[in-house]
């Protein structure tokens, strides 16, 4: 076991060295602007996110615009490596304007990025993502008079309730599950935990929506209002604009201009009918009078933004008091605690399944029970081939047809 831990520690050294290098930073400055002669919405906030080559956020800034108008200046400290910067103006719980990614070259000198041009974000009512401390995330979409809340693979419908300030939404019959909006910040309670002062995530809230179906194969992409439909039985891709959807309960229907294409999207757990891959939305595409079922959204979004706590490893329950966790991070990274040590590594999600790469970690010595659990847990992660969720949103990692580990959100 000590030899295995030594090997894990050796794998950890490159990451630790990279973290040390990132500690030395430089100043990034610039401004944001858009060409349209439209006044900023009241309460608008300028959000800046800087990511490294892996896709991890390494710096960010949030500034209230107040009575100012574009161009709006920004300034923040960032690491010296190769980076990308994205900017957005947000208000009313959604992004209004977005710009980037802007490449930032390596170096230690202060860098002026000039003016970042912003594009207006189409109001299409796709889920917006809120990011809380420790990279905990919640996705929120409209559902009738209320909201549909997603955290990992768990969904809850919330209705408006009275609040002393801001706008609060609560699950019927479950006052311990709620979302509370106050200006450009939100707080959430779900799965017995409260997460406060969450900010709107730029990438998660402005990414293109992609849906797919089988037999015949088709693919729908909606990117800031521009829709493209491709497929085996579609000789020429169908392209057109989409407007704000028609909403009926938790379903949203998008029409593609210049065609008879309609796509109905519901934010709920759905599975690909060929591979079984879970996805965060069920989609029905109607084309030429034919309705075709499929799934939509990024399956990785179901894994990310949750601190998964292991309840079972290789068929055995995790003893009370042992900290065995797993977190899926941006840039295809994983991290967590393995009863004794901390570990980190990578994951790959393909159309066929999920795989975790070789893991590195710290090299502490613990009691026999903790060391045995750690060894069993790391072995279980190494064999993972796919994932799924039960009705309560608990995560199961599979090695072939066997459950390698189960986790609670």
C-alpha cells in the first residue's frame, strides 16, 4: 500500500508545481462594450471569468454597473500562464450580453486586452447555472409560475412564496428545498445543505444547447437563437432563428423560422435509448409531421457542481465518519477524499460512457480501516465505465454491469 501511495504522490507533483507557478500573477485590464444603442438594465453587473488551459476558473471579478453605461472598465489579477477571458453583463437572473473567449498570452507583464465586444444574449429560457462556494452549482429554468431546480441528477419544482426581500421559491411540501434571489446573487437549499451568495456562471448559462436522437439519427443545436438541424434523413441542414419559446408547464417549445421544425424541451432526467447515457433534458423534435424522441444538454452537467459523498463501495457500505467523496470539475478533472488521503486526476465522458484516468494523491498514513476503504475506493474508480442515477438523484458508478460505488448528493 505504501508503494501505491508513493506512486500517487509522484503523480501529484506536476499538479502541485503547476499550482505554485499559478501563484505568481499579473494584472489584466480592459473594458467591455456593445454596438447597440441600448441602455443597461437597472442593477446590471459586469462579470469576468478567466480560465486556464484545462478550463478551470483561475480568476474572476464581479462589479455592479450602477448608473454607468458601456464601455465599462475591468481589472483583475490573474496567473501568468496561457488563459482565456470571458465577460458578461447580467441582470434579473440571466445573462444579457456576453463576450469572448479572449485569448491571453503567457507572461508576467500587466496586459491590457482592449475592448471586449459583447453580443446580446437571446432570451430563450434555457436553464441558467448558478455557481456557489466550493464549485457547487444549481441550474434554474422557468416552469409555469415557478422554477425547475436541478442539482446534479436531482430535480425539484419550486413555487413562489412570501419573502421579506427578493424573490423566494419553495418546493411544495418540502420547505427545506428552495431558491432565493436577491439582486445578482442567489441562495439555495437542497439535500439538507444551504448554499448562499451564488453567482451566475457565464459559460454554463450561455453555452449552446445540443440535442440528439436515434433511428433515424438527428442532431439539433441552438446557439444564441441560431438553430441547426442535421440528420441521416435530412439532405440539407435546416437552419433558422428561434424566438422565445411557448411554455406549457415545464415544457418549452421552440419553432425554427422558415421551416415546420418544432422542438419541445423538458428539463428532467432522460436517457439515450441506445447507450443509456443520462442527460439533463428530454427533447421531442417534430419535423415534417414526424415526432422523434431524444435527449438534450451536456451529460457532464449532471455530474459537475456536486460534492458526491460515497455511501457504498464495491457492494459494502461506507462506515459512518469516513470521508469518501468525489467531485467532477471543469476541464475534465476530478478530486475528492478517499477516506485517508486527498486524490485528483481526470475523467473522460464520451457517447459510450465514463472513464476516470490515473489518479494522484497525498501520502498520509491512517488506520487499517481507512486504508482498506481507500484502496477499495480507488480500485472501484479505476474500473468505472458508465454512470446513472436513481429516482432520488443518487449517483451510481458502474464497472460493466456491476455497481462500483454509490453516492448521495
